[in-house]
C-alpha cells in the first residue's frame, strides 16, 4: 500500500487550538470519541471501514520543513510553536473497532487517549477517513445484500468525488461485499481483483457489431463478456454474441467466465429473454451482467421481477452513496485526566440525542447464545466486568422504561474496541481487504433479518451500563446546578 503524508489534512482551528494548548502549558491527557448519530441510508447498521488508512496516517504523522515554512506564512503561528511541530510525533493510544464489523449509532468507532494537543490534531483527518470509507462500505453492503449472492462489481471511479474517493471508495466497496473493481490503482494498492469488459465505443469503432465482438473474443477468449446494447439488444446484439460464442466453441476454445452485459433498457424483461435465448443456443452457463445506474432498491426490484441477471455492475449510486452522501460522524471530548483519574466530560445540546456519553469507555456486543445474533451493544466505563452467567437488565438510555432482561447463560459478550496504537506505535496489523470482506460477511450473519431490510429496519439498541448511566446523570446534574 502506498503511504500518503496527511499532516496538513486538517482544519486550521485544530492547529490554532494546538498552539493555544501549547502556549497555556496544557498537556493533560484526554479521551476523544469518534462516533456517528444516525445509520446511513436510513438503514439499521453501518459497516466500519477506514482503519488501515488511519494507521498509515499515524505512522507518517510528522511535519516537514516545507510544512513549517508554509505554516509560518499563514500569519497566526509563533516561532516557538512551529519549533515544537518540527519534532512532533503522536505519542498516545488509539482503540478502534476493526474494519468489517457492523456498528451502530453513538458507540465509539475510534477512541483516542493522548495529550490534548495530539488528540486535537487527529480530529479532522480521522473524521475524513472514517466517515467516507464507512459510508461507502455500508452502501456496498446494502447493494450486495440486495443482490442475494450474485457478484457485484464496483466501477464508480469516473463518478467518484476525486481520485482518493474513487480509490479508497473501491477498497471500502470490496469490504462491503463487492467481488472486484474497475479501478486499476485500487487493484494495485490493495490487492483487489480488477475486472472489466469493453465500452460502446469499442463496438462503434468497427464497421459492424459482429466484427467488434469477434475481434474482442479473439483478444480475450477467457472471461469474454460482450456488451450487447449498443444498437439493438435483442435484434442484433444478442444474436451476434451468440454467433461469436458458437464460433469460439467450434474452434476449441473452452468458454470460461463468458457472457453478455446490458447497460440500458427494461432489464427485467430483457434479461429473461436473453436467458431464454442463450439457453436455447446451448449456453446455459453464460453470465448475464446488468448495469445502468443501479442501487440496492433497483436491484431488489429487479430480483423480485424475476430478472435473470447474475452479475451486477454498480457505479455512481454506490461510490458516492447517492441517497446519503455523508455519514455525519463526530469527534467529541469525553474525559480529561487529573491526578491519574479520568474526569468525565459531556457536550450538551438542546436536542437530547446530541448529548454525548462521558468518560473513558469500552463497548461490549451482546449475542443471543442459541442463535449468535446481536441482542444489543453495551457502552460501559473502562474496567467494568460482567458475568455472562448472571441475569442482565438492558434499558434504553433515553427511554428508560424500555427494558430487556437477559437470563444468565443465554447470552455471550464480546469487547469491540481493539488497542491499535500503543504509546504512538502502531501495534495492529490490518488484515487484507479480502479477509476484511469475509469478516463483514460473518458480521451480517449476526444481524436479524429485520435489521437488514431497507424500509423501516429493526433497531439494534445501544445501551449504557448502570455505572455509565449514573455517571452521565451526575455530570448533567452538576452542569445544571452550575447554571443556577
């Protein structure tokens, strides 16, 4: 994987706050949480992605002389602070939920424990990376769920919001379940299978459609997918493709991964007719690939209409998450260390759902023992211990009358946050993208079907432990008393 220097990928106020902390001698250790408040796309979950780039960012986080010289021209930074930046290295700890895991609102995806200057600097870059890649991985997961086991290929590079979004978005799409990408750079950087056929321009550059198909098949006999909708899908495109497939067979070519692609028209009707004619011609194993501004809703509809498409090409709607273009993750201060103890901090809002959860926290996922399905996630204070053999009462932290009692022995618990950076050193090795894709597939099996549906999905509750709930109540009470 290529490394990119991102030390100046930050909002100016992160650096001005850093200088403020430097000037006031504030070097206290703090806890920041990165989380989001609402599932993207109106869904019931999100898929965590972006950690590998975060760790690459941490490894390379330092300021060059060129960076220092530029900051000096901004006009707000003093020489002593710029001298400090020359030797800057991140020295804190980072805990994160691994990529491919399903996640839910309000739980820390990333927890940073570091001197406040260092933790503050990370905010913008971490949000930029995690927000984008988690969003695309989630969208891809929804698209692949709609495809019900058919292969989905990502080819949105030309519509992505720039080279980085297209390349890291392709990686995120594979984490979400795609079988490959058209993006050659992503293939090189992340060892992702690259796939592709040809464009309408290939057909149009030859005197006729048959000649174009024939020449393409001669050049690429293995995995030969012919685009049949340049002129007339059923009238000329499909007959010419069948003619070429017959000729290849007669010439002794073993047809592997071959078939046709359609990029326009009534895909439900046309695909059924294409399937019928391919079968009659003796090509029952030919792939039928469909594209044309597809998303999870259209794929689901086509499947329900009996479309015979077995391979889906998805571009724009997935790479930009067209119906939900931003995840909306935030990065909030949760605790400040004082005399070896973390003092909880909270951000208040007129909207109660925006009140943050204070303290240095951990997350446990609770599974139903018999089925392995997720019952809830539990956010607690660091160091809390639970006994799976004892009964547990879960309650909604905002609507506390909503309670669930889990009988001891009927559930299991798993800690979600993993220690990925220890005293500034990256101690976690990210799995290969294909391995992360497998993690996501297993994670999807832990969700109830209702959580995965697109319309009015069931909610997975993210609850607070009694200790964290009481801690939050006390902090809120102390802030309220201070106002009067």
